[in-house]
């Protein structure tokens, strides 16, 4: 049996409800495919911040560095500003471990009703690749003359050739391995005069290295419209940190909601642990009620297994999700049912 050391950060809100269900499913798949886990839980959250003034201890990165992967639930809760929770935990982990590729699958499952008219299972199935370490989410900038009529705020975007090229190559590689072999680049070079034309230049420069991949690009505004009107056009979509973040939420919405949206923060070279988290947040409005949809967290676990080299076990989990959604008997309220988080988690585990 192959064993992995997994760091677990359930975090805030519904994270503490969906993570246990995902672990149960992972254990079930592990038992079937000869995979074992040594789970180590870290109680880092907004509660930790309110108690200690830090989202994680000073040596938090060093502690996480000895694991094979990081399994995260959700971060954020009322009383702690979002920029504090994000920059105190997620972004430091993503950057310290060079998790520059954020991968977010968008897929319409059989049995799930899309808010888009006339869309059925199989019509929407693409990947969003988000640059995860630089771009618009930089720390460069500042504020002067605070509190006066002359107050000024500057926020810098940072696009390096190294950073842009590596995420584009990752996206091209993904597209090359998919049947459609189609890559779409998200840009806004008609309005953002420096960074976006540079992004377009690097796409053009790398395209000849992948002659079997068809490449197109759209400005972010019309691309968002196409996600709604023509989601079947897309196969792999690559964008900067901000554009990828926004598009992945929109993509999740068109296939049934945030409860069906997994994600992975990947260090492709395997030098550091990668981190796996659902796209949804901590959902404080339903936290503690036991009705959160655990599918995004469970699917995130499947992505972790695939990254660790166990595509068969990952496929078994996704197939179990497909089976339960298609049957339609066990659904949480966001999917139109009355099942609890635990009931849906148990059903998926049993389907493996």
C-alpha cells in the first residue's frame, strides 16, 4: 500500500462539515486502490486569528512543507476582513510552495440542471487554468495622504516573463492532452495597455511550440458573455490571477453552483506540496446547519489523488459523484433536495 502524509486545514464555516465527508470518501477509494493516508489536522482559521492575531503560526509554512499534499476546506468568516484571512493563510501557502497553477474544472453532470436553457450533460466540460502567484494579486502599491481629500491608492500588477510563460505552458500541455486540443486565452489588451498586450505577446510566442493546439483569445468582457451563451465552445481557458478567479466562479454558476466547483493549487514540478481546496467559501449563512453540499470538497480530493499519481482512484470518485447526481435521490438543498451534508457524503462513499 502506498501511503501519503496529508495536512488537513478544515478552516472556517462549512469547511468543518464538508472536509470530514471528503476524507471518508478518500478513505473508501484508498481501501479499494491500495492507498493509505496519514492525516494531520491543523486548527488554523479565522477563530485562530481572533484568538492569536495570526491565521497560522510563524513556522506554519515550515510545518506544511513536510507533507505530500495539503487538503483545505474554506477560509473566511464574519468579524475577520477577507483580505486578512486570505493574505494570512492561502496566499502565503500558494507562493511559498510555488503553487502557480490553479486548476478549476467546469463540468455539467447528468442530473444537474444548468441555469442556462437547453444545456444538458456533456454540453459543458472545460478546464480553467488560473495564474496563481503574481498578476493582479500583488502586494506592490500603497496609500498616501490617507484620510485627506488628496488620498491616493496605487495597486500594481506584476507580470513576469517567467511567471506568464510557465502558466501558459502548463495550459498548453493540458490542452494537448485533451481530445479537442483547444486553448482559449483571456485578455483585455484593448483597455489595459501594458500587462495584457504583453500577455498576448507571450501567447503568440509560445503557440508555435504546440502546433497541434488550436488557440483563440477573447477580451474578458465578451468572454464572460460567451461563458453564458456558448459554454460549449471551450476546452481549456487560461487567464491571469484576477481573470481566472472571476471566470471560475462564473463557470461554476453555469453548471449548477459553487457546491460543484473543485480546485487545485498545483506546484507542477513537485518540488513542494500542492494544495487542494473547493472554489466555494466558508458560507457562514448555512454553516452549522449540516446542509452544505460536500461534492466540491470530495471532487477536490479526487484531484489530489490524480495529482499524486492515482488516476484510477480519482476516476472512481468522480464516477461515484456522477452516479449519485444522475440517480437524484440524495441531494442537498442547493441541488433541490433535502439531504444533509453527511447523507450525500455517505451516498457517494457507498457508490465507489
